[in-house]
């Protein structure tokens, strides 16, 4: 981990097109401004973790859902000939 000291108004550049600027420092709260292309997602860590968790849950299947799906995909039972 890189640790830097910055004052209000000072910035850090990440890569070619992400700029993080310290906007304000009040006690133990720091306000940051982040300028990045729209193609780069920027989230607070706790929001990012919740998104990952929700995506994982949405992509996971339950046993009941698997049973229902297998029932829908099973070929119909053969009908006796008259």
C-alpha cells in the first residue's frame, strides 16, 4: 500500500486519467474529489462489497430453483398409444 500525505487542494494522479483531490479536512473526516472517465466505476468500499454480495446472491441458485428448472426442462412423459 502506498501511503501519501496531502493537504486540501492537493491531488494524486492514478494512471493517465484518474485524479483524486483532497477537498477538505475536518478533524478525522476527509472529503475527496475523484475525477475519472465514466467507463471507470468509482464506489465507496462498503458499497462495492454490498454490490459484489448482491451480484453473487443473484447469480447463485437455490436447490428449489434448480428442481423447478429441471422440471421445466425435462421432456414430457410418454403418452400411451391408444
